[in-house]
């Protein structure tokens, strides 16, 4: 089997999982370079890696570069993405800088693999909550079409990065020990035992957060429908890992809950977990460390014609980020 030279840019929460998954999924690399802002040693699962400083020249001879990105922040791909492409590298970017760029395909392999055709060397990962929501919606959309989506997200702190995970842990420990809350450094409000209806920021007068705008715009691009009606509310919750999404969808034709379960059971990237009477339904604690998006609570939505409601949970660092990026590269190799 041919081997490839691979780089991972960024070694935070997503970058670390990219390294782990490249190994776990047996990606055919013969060299793995980790790049970041500064040169240093990093230990991942007992293996010591020399992290090199990111420069345009560092991408010389690299076949695939995975840019880890960070939710809500401008990524290294702005500085180095196209520089890497110039040097013959295929860039797969988890950041949001180029997702809506007309030159850049925005890809979920289970949904729109055809978008990779004639790519220009730069491919974007969608936002984590977009991926987790669209994986179960795509099979329904393909079969009968979707007219409207209303989605409310319940997003884990790992989406903000390792410091946010630490902040939640410190606040929970302080509460359990009867201590005063430590100073907040990541979120403006206490996250432990609280929910914050702001993911991203509010940059205009629309009343929508940047995360809510991302979900709508990215879903339209992935589904190829710029007029698709979508309303989202994105909320940060005190969960370490695993995003969940409550979805109400208006379809063009009626699908019963049983029919939806049958469709979703055969859909790639989906695992149906749906027995509410038996207290079996998707939860982030079970989705964490799973390749598939868990889907359940599938039921009629009587508030609209042809309405369906469902609940899903997915690992935002795996399928919502690192795993999806690696799957894109695997698909390119298979082609």
C-alpha cells in the first residue's frame, strides 16, 4: 500500500484526536509531522512528538495537511492553508475560515462526497453541530426532501477546547467541595450547572449568534439549496464531550416514525437508538467515542404538515471534527 506524508496543524483538543484517529483508523502514513505556533515536545498516549513551528516551508513534501482549527477562532489555515496547497499538499481544514468560499468544497462524506470532484486542493470540514444534525437529516432529505428545519443544539464544552473542559471540571469540583467558584477564563458566565444560550458571538443586529448562522449557511451549501428554511438556537451545556441536537423538520412528503427508523437504520454514519419506554435514547455520554451519530426520540411533529421530530447525539471532536476530516482524506485515497 502506498504511504503518505501527513501533517497535523494544531495540537489542542481536535489536533490531538486527529493524531489518535490517524493511528486508530490505520491511515497509510509513513511520516507524521505536528505543526503549531511554537516548537516543543508533546506527549500523546505515551508517545513523544516533536512539534515544529508552522511555516510555509514546513509543508514541502507533505501529501495531506489536517488543520485542526478551533471553534469560533480564526485558524492557521488563513496564514498557511493556500501556501500548503501551492506546495502540492491537500489541505483539509476544520476551521471556519473558508467553509463558505466558492472555491472550497464543504464535505460530509456520508452526504455529499461528490463535492470533492475537481477540488482545488483545499477542502473544508463543516461545523461540528452542522455535521451531527445533518447526518440523520440527509437520508430523509434525499428520499422526500426537506422544506424547513428547526434545530436546538446542546453543545459540550470540548467544542471550545481543552481550557473549557478544565474550567467546567474546576467549577464542578469547587461546587462539590463547598468552595467559591474559581475565576472564569473561558466563558463569560459560570458553565457548571448552567446553560449558556450563546455559542460563538453576536456580531450583527439579527439576534443570531455566529454558530446559528453557520448551521444555516453550511446546511444550505451541503444540501445544495440556498433557499432552505432553517432556524437554529445554539446553547452551551455543562457536558464535557458530545453535542446533542433537537430537530423538528417539515418534509415535502409524509414519513411515519417507523419508516424514518427503517431509513435511518440503513444510512451510513447513523446508529438508531430509539426505545424511550425502555429508557433508551441518544445521550452525549454514550456518543462520546463513537464513530456514528446516535439518533432517537423519532416521532411525529403535529405542529406542521409532514412534520417529524428527532433527537441526536454525536462526538463533536470525532465525527464533528477530527474523524470527518480523516474520512475525507480516506475517500480521496479510495478514489
